[in-house]
């Protein structure tokens, strides 16, 4: 079988050797395009420079000419403070109690679900403990106010008094439980001694 003629190989053109001045000029051109708001890809395309060459030049000659432009206004991106995040989490929780879905609440507040998940993971345990205590206190307040009168709203001092009374009651309950345990121990000893004396 006759051998087929080999197709001529396509040769890559010789790489263009550029002088340092030319490279620095191209880097400054790219930096100017970036400062004007162009993306890196479009700036490289305008300068007719391949990304690999650009990366090598930046590594070799430094980033002083090709730094990213500062953000418009010159201001840093402002994130939410811890206090703002906590109030936002409280708002979402209150909206959830009203029966609105989390997705809808976040959409209305302009918060992304990923941020909400991160914040809830970071601050959720603290918020849950505070929220549980507040819910218990509010349940007590509701039971008292429903008995008294529906028109009178509880004040902050009334809530604090109720919380103090609850903590005192817990202490008294704990003391009673401890005393009951001691009585059980004494009863067991008494029964033991009675059996020894009777035998």
C-alpha cells in the first residue's frame, strides 16, 4: 500500500520578542483600560496580549503598573455590623412567627440566602438562647396580662420583675429538690438502723 503523503505541519510563528520598554508600555495601557472600567479580558484583547504573557510580565516586572483600579468612590465595601445582623435575624424570626416563608422574608429585606445561612450559623446559637428566654418570659407576661386585662400592655420594668421572680422561684425549687434528696437519704439510713436493731 502506498504511503499517504504527510500533510505539512503547521508551524507556530516565532514568538515576538518585546523589549522591556514595550512590555511596560503595554502593561500601562492595560492598566489604563482597567482603570476606565474594562475587564481584564477585554483590556488584554485591546492590547493584543495573551493572558499567559501578561501573567509572566506582571510576575517579572511587578504589579506597580497593572494594579487593579480602586473602587469607584474610593470607599471599601461596607458590610453589615454585628448589631445590624442581629436585628435582621430578629426581624426574620418575627416574620417567620407570622407564617411568612424565609425565602419571601429574605427577598423583601434584600438579603441573600447564603448570607442569611452564614449569619444564622455564626449568631444563631446566641439568638436561639436569647429568643427562648424571651419567648418564655413573654408567655408568662401573656398569661398574667390575659388574666388581668387585655388593654394593659406590660412595661419593661414589669417584665424585669417577672424575670427576677422566675429566677428566685427556680432557686427555691432547686433548694426544695436538694432538701428532698437529703430527706430520702436520711429515710434510707433510718430504715437500715431500724432493721439492725430489730434483727
